[in-house]
C-alpha cells in the first residue's frame, strides 16, 4: 500500500496546485491560468487513478489514456467510473484542450475531483 499512498500524496499535491492556479485565474480573469489549473487537476486525477489501480492489485499501470480508461472500467465501481469520466471530459478535454470551461464550471469540477480523491483514499479502510 506504500505505492498507493505515494500516488495519493501526489494527487493531493497536484489538486492543491490546481486549486491555487484556479484562484489566480479567477482573480486575474485569465483563461491561460485556468487552462493550467485544468492540466494540474487532470494530473491529480491520473495520480488518484493510479492509486486506485494499485489498491485493486494492478501491477503494471497503464501508460495511455485508453489503457487507463479500460482499467478504470474494469476495477472501479459505477460512481468512480462516472466521476473519472466527468473529470476527464471537463478538466482534460473541455478545460485544457478546448479552453471552454468557465469559472463556475471549474469550481464544480474541482469539487468532483476532491470527491474522487477522497473516495479512492477510503478504499481498503475498515
């Protein structure tokens, strides 16, 4: 579980950086900073997903989004799958690539990311 913990720590660091970047973007009304926040948020989700997969016994983590998505569908419950896809579509595609997220939407998706990380942290605790 040490490896999962490392991924979760990194996910939380990246989440914090995404949140900080989002605050700067909102303060400056700057879409470039917003895209940077989306990128950090997505990387946080990737690290959290790696932790999930390690907790589920996956020995070799996927190196591509296609592989990661397959593994999420194979190893995550329905709620985690939906959160993963929502975060991917919002932060990675709409926010970073398309640049179409607004500040209100970003706030909501960062909250989704927070929930996603928390739910993965709780897996295996009893």
